[in-house]
């Protein structure tokens, strides 16, 4: 403990004396990438502190106090206290003193107050050091069996989640009660909250449009129902019939992962839009005039059903597989007819799974941003409304915050219902013992019903995807079907000039930026996700339930809400990172982390805990055990979460559309821009390229995982493919 | 560099998981170089106690000593204790040699030295021909030897076994338990051994600690437990026994006069007082006679007779209840329905508080 304390006190002191405390250099020059500014004693807390910013010197007190010697529990308590006080002091000065003076109205009694900018390397290093001192103290008090690695891992994960998940959300709550100048105005909240444009019932009482909240919920219910029905039909066909094209169904499960969320909407425009393929065909042959029916509820509904049916299919696949065949065989031997078995046994056992799938579809529809954006027309939903409240002509952050709260409460309710009610009711009919039974075939009636629903829809899905590739290679869908690669050339042209290759295509900058950011975010996402999984699966500590809830929470926050909250939280000191690449990376890490958590937990639960214990009794620390025993055994989970984090970073739209900058534009945002500018050909060509790139990435990874050597009887963790974790795409 | 074996001592150790108490105020001593078994039905707290010795669980109250050292708050990695797990817990991605060398290698020993230490113990257990195999390529018995070798490599002061035989078939069990005992005696080790199989416990131990409901029911040598059980629970759990209702009605020459049904028998008094008692009769303490013998005897009838091979098992119906009796195989074995007279061998009958 003593050695660790000395080390981290040294780090804190070094940061206070050597590292620049603020992000922006004192001379007001434009900072380069600020994380690279590590050493500059003239701008350190010490120098600035003696130069007048006395509050920066406060951090020295707990840092020096932590040097008090001792190895016993009392010394550990002292160390913890020093660490916590240090954290509190640094955070308090950061949040209380802002760009324009005091951040709290209460403090204005003390004059306008000092001003400061966002924290830089120095500030963050000092925070990190105090966090480590706290953890060293807690470990010294015997927390987590006294293992410093485990305590500090918990400390870091909690710290990061509080900073990048909870704080932004709290910021939204706060700004909903403020006017746009930052003054507390509860009355304004009520005025904005009860606005008729949110809760109006005009579509029922008179001929006007309904409030955006009702639109959103109505759409969510429709999509939840349709995707669940279709997903169930597909799952029954895959598991309980002799349908010949089952391989195609597997493909269905992968499609949504590699498809950027708005691409379906775009394809629907190309089919049913005013100059879409089908519309022109109907006009030319039957004289039916093209209309704008696809823009609005019907279009968004079809697009979301297409996009979220695969997720419902995966959920229902698990549910149907989980129904033990022995139960149905028992019913058979009791002389039940196939339809009776389905009605009295299979269906009731499936019900909690159906509820689960419905809630998933509901939440995904609420969170979806891309499809309503391209197809919504006058049909407004919360996610797009939030977007336009921030970027539209009448920017109104307070309004965006209020709308975010409405959306967030809807998804939270669905999330809570799923966790508390459905989650507990799911019947696990698979016991640890081997079930030798065979899945019985469906009754004729149910089988034909499933075909009737699923086959046309499956064909439609295939048509949509084929169209994406077809449309990217013709001049203009609906008008000129001449084969051309012009769209690809515009996007991805490479010229060989005097200075070597020149990537002159218009898509290259955003493509490279996306790949770069996704490649930086993916390993970090996987690392923090798997670390969290390890803590949840292998360690027990006070507050573990709350910890688990916090990590799952970022699942339930719609992307648009995350985007708005990040702008509100990180546009001002102490953490001032909007417009940088860092904010995109952080956003991806905390949006996609739950996937790593799930993959990790699934993988770890297949590794016997006694392996860890054997390692402990042989004298290894938790860190050594993780490095030498656990990591080698969960390689498939590592790869899976890496790919998934990468692919999701490539396809995200909703959160990052708020966060991109001219320098760091992302592929998806670029495509959305092209759609809005009417350049459909370019947009679809770029989308098709993304789909192919990501399909390749997934294929390569499956190849790698498949080749892993697994012992004959050893712990063989089933590859927890990313396809097994449907999550709200956004 | 062999270290002296150390003792293990529990002083009023309690382990609670919230409101559930798994080990309740337990104290015992495992003397150095002894093999002591923790015996009891599942859920009695024996495995939790073993894991507290290892440092895999931390006690809620009380102190744990290894040798003279208070290890109560030390983590598993800081205790000089090794454990052989029920599932063996061999690292599936490492070869036999790497498994065995894991201990010294994570202690910072250079690779060569770690491997030498591992080879040494692997040879001792006859595994030197398969050091490069993966655990999944070994049989169950071989896996267990690797687990033992791995635990021995660090030459711990105390070696722990958690139900080491439960994954082996019946024939192999007898052989392996003898090997473990032999190894313990040869290397002069202090061993704590958890099992729920009373026969296994009696066969290998210097001393047995019987646990029941999170507490110690009795501590003693195998012989003491079998012949002088301290409670009904121990009498019932260790070995087979018939527990009959009786009542002490008087005393003769230091022996108790016990009324059982309509007859009275004289039995060693033990610590029983007058009043209702349980009479424990071991199955081999019952002698069956065709005619009324000289001493006092119960009249009875043979209910069931089973031929087991090495002996006969009978269910005898008496006025005081059914008796389970073991007898040698004889040409004139008893048959169902035979009338018999039952006499107890008084050295193997004991009175217990009801």
C-alpha cells in the first residue's frame, strides 16, 4: 500500500508542478491535439496558482497529506480520505468556476468570480492520481480481498461511467429547468413540457396533427408488434420446419449489424418515392400518379420493421430454442395433437419472450433517428424533433432537453419493464442435464401461418438489399437505368498524381476519419466492456447491483439524447471536448460498451470459477490471473466485442450527428447530408460500400475465431457472436 | 528447502453471507503433519471452512492461524497454502508442465527454475511422460495427479483437498485415496481434506471433524467417531446404525437397565441419564440365534434377506422396530420369514440422549 501511495502522490505532484493544468495554452494560441501537451511547468497548477489562481494550490494539501506513513488500517483510511478530498477539491473548482465566472447563481454574492477554461493534461492526471490514491486506501482497508487491481478497476469504471453517462444525463435534466442563458426557471420547464406540440391529441379530436410524443409511442407500438410477429414467424420456420432456405435466415440475423440504420429508408425512397422504381412503373403502365405516401408514418413504419425484425428474430430464436423438447414429447405421449401442443404448451412458454421482443422493438423504434430523418416528412417523432431543436433555425437547447426527457422516460419505462417484469418471468426450460428430445415439427396450421407472414416479407427484404446494390450502379433509379460506376467514382476516386496516390473521391475524408475513429474506439470499448464484465462476473463488492444497472443504462439512452447531452455537458469547462476527435471516441466507447459487457459475461460464465481460485492459491494476484488465465480463455469474446465495437462505430448516426466537426466528419453523417441534398446515387453507392466493408470485417473475424484451437474437453467458450446481442441500433 | 509442516487453527470463526450463517463460531486445530478430514452432509459448512483456510473466503468473525501466523486478513495469494479443487481447475490452455510451473512462475521465479521445480513434482507423481499434453488430453485420474503436482510444486505449509475423489469412478477412488494418504505420510504434509463420504473420511484421516448445520458436531479419530459417537447425528452419519427407542429404568453394577418394548436389557451407561434414550446398534453388533440363547434376547422375525456377495444384509422385524443387520455369508443363511432371537454385542451398542 505504502509503495503505491508514494507512486501516485508522486504522479499527482509531478502533474501539479510540470503539466499544463488547462487545455488551452495561456497565450491564447490555438491548441494542437491537447493531450500531447504534457510538460510545460510555466502553465502548471503550481505556477498558475502562485500567479493568482490560488484555488489551484488546494490540490497540493491532500496530495502532501497522503504522504503520512503507516501500513495499518488507520493509515489506509487516511489515504482514502486524502484521495476523496483531492477528487472533491479538483472537481469542485472545475465545476464551480467556469468560463464566465461562477457557475452557480448562489455564488454571485461573491462578485462575478474568477474565470477559467477546460482542464488539460495536468488536471486529468491529478484527478487520476487522486482516484488511484482512494483505491489504494480502500484496498488497504481490505476491500475486494485487498486486491488493488480489482479496487482500482472498479474505481475507474465507476468514475468513467459517472463522468460520461450520468453527468451528461443529469446535465439534460438541469438544462430542462433553465432558460437558454443558464438561469433556473422551473416554470419554463412546465411550459415547454406541457406544450401541445408534444402531447396534443389533434388527430383524434380534430383534423390537425397529434403531439410528437403520441406519434413516437404509436409508431413504437406498431413497430414492436410487427417486428415481433415477423421475428416469431421466422424463428418458428428456422427451428421447427423443414424449410429449405434456412441458410438465408442466418444471413437475416447479420444484416442489421452491417447496415447503417437509415439505408433502409433510403432504399424505400428509391422504390416508392415520387420518382422511385415502383412508382414510375405504376405510372407508366397503369397511369397511377406517383404520390408522397412513403414519406410519413407508413414509410417510417415499413423501414423500421425491416430494420428491427432481425433483432426480434434473434430474441425469438433463443426463446423457441429454450423450450425443452422433452416437454413437448411429454405432451405428445399424453396424446395431444400438434396444434393442441402449440396452443397449450409452446405458445404459453413463448409469451414472456414475445413481451421481451416487443419491448426491444419498441425501444429501438423510439431510439431510431436515421429512418424518421430521411422518411419522416411531416410525421415528426421525438428523436428527429430533438435534432431540429438543436440544429434547426430556432435553436432551443431547453426545448431539446425537455424533449429528451420525454423520450428518455419512455425508453426507461420500457427498459425497467423489461428488466423487472419480463426478465424475471422468462421460463428457462433448459436444465443443466442433456435433453435428448427432438424438436417436434409445427402443426400444419401454424406452419402455413408462419410461411404466409414470413415468406413475402423475406422476399421484400431481399429485394430491398438487392436494390441498394443495383441502384448504386445505375444512373438514376426510376428514370435512367443505364449501368454506370459514376457514383462510385465520385465517392472513391483515386488518382495517381505526381506525389503518389491522390484520394480525390468526395467520400474519402469521411471514410478515413470513420475508420480511424472506429479503430481507436474499438479496442478501448472492448477493453472497458470486458473489464466491466470481469468485475460483474467474478468479483463481489458493495453496490454491485447499482454498478450493473449503471453499465446497462447506456443501453437504454437513445442516441439522440446522448448526442444532446454530450453537447450540453462537454461544450463548457471543466471538460471541454466538443469538436474534437476525443468526444467521438468517448461517445462510441460508452454507447457500445454494453456489448462488450454482455459478450464478456457470456464468455466468463462458461469458465469455471475454480480456475481463478486455483491461480490465487498458487500465489497469483487478480491482475496476473486475468492476464495469464482469463484473457487467453476469452479470446473469442475479445474478438467479437472488438468487431462489434468497430462495426457499430462505423454505422452510428444518431448520437454522433451532434458531435461531428468539419475536421472529423463521419461516413454516415456524410451520407445523410448527401440524401438531404438529393444526391441519392452517391449516398447509396457509399452505403453499399460500407455494407460490403463491414460484411468483410465480420467474415474475417469469424474466420479467425473459427480457427482457434480448443481442447477436446476443456472449457470451450462458445463464440458469443455479436449477432446474439440485439441492441437498439441508433 | 523443505519447510516444516504447519498447524492450522480456527478460533471462533464465523462466516455469514448476509443473514445466512455458513460457519458458526467454529474452533479447531489441525496439528502439523496430520491429515484431518472435514466431514458432513452438503451445506454443513465444510467447504466454506476449507475455503477460509485457503483465503478464498474471508471470515466474518474470529481468527485463523497457519503455524504461528495470523492469516485472517491475508488474501489467498499471500498464504502458504495450496489447494486441489474438486473440478481440478487445470488451466485448459496450458500444457501439463505449464500448469505445474504456474505457481513458481507467477511468484517471479525464472522460467527454467520454475520448470525444473514442476518437473520434480510431476516425476514424483509419475507424470513425466505427458508433460507436453493439454489437460483435455488426459484421463480423469491423470488430471487429478496434475492438480496434485501443481499444488505441491510450491511446497506449501498446508495442502487442501476439496472432495478430490468425487469425479472418479468407484474403483479408482479407493486407489487414489490410498495414494493421497501415502503421499501425505511420505512428504510429512499437513492436509485438510473435505468430503461427504464417511467411509473415505474414516479410511484416510488421522482425525475427523464432523460438521452439521454450520457447527462442529464431533472431533475425533475415525475409531472414536464410529465407536463413541457423541450425538445422534454423528451416530447416524458415520457408518450405518440402528437407532431404537428405549428408556432407562434403573441401574445395575454401573450398567443401565434399558427397557425396549416389552423386554429389558443391560447396557453400558455412557453419559445417558435416566429417562428416554436412543439405543444405537451397529449392523454388525447384532447376533442372530435360531433358539433362545442363555443371555437376554429379543424375539424377532427376518423381514428381508439380501445377498451382497461379501456379506448378507437382513432386515429384522422386532417389537422395538426394524433392525438393519449385516452377517457373514453362511451355507445356512436366514430366509425371509424365519423366526430368530436377537442378541446385541454390548461393546458396539451405545446409549445416546434422545
